[in-house]
C-alpha cells in the first residue's frame, strides 16, 4: 500500500467517523424533541398516559382535524 493510498484511507475513515458523529447528534436532538413534545402532550392531556397509541392518534386526528396532513414548519 502506497503512502498516498494510506492517506486516502485515513481521510475516508475520518469522514466516516464525522458522519457517524453527526448522525448520533441528530438522533439525540430528535430524541430530546420527542421527549419534550410527549411531556407537553401529557401535561395538557393527562389521559394520554394510559391510552393505546393508535387510540391516542385517532383522538388527536379527530380533534385537530389533521389526518394525513403534514404540518412541518
């Protein structure tokens, strides 16, 4: 293996490690957001804690009128 090939392989591994760190950071951010959103939901709708998820989803869709609607900001 030439010196140039070694440097290329090292650079490739550094890039892969950086991408893995970024994916982990993004997952952590998403997890935190989901936890916070769940806490908000439970604080304004305490019954949600004891509901089946599909039932909860159906209730929210009916009350909010959001079935199959994307509300991404």
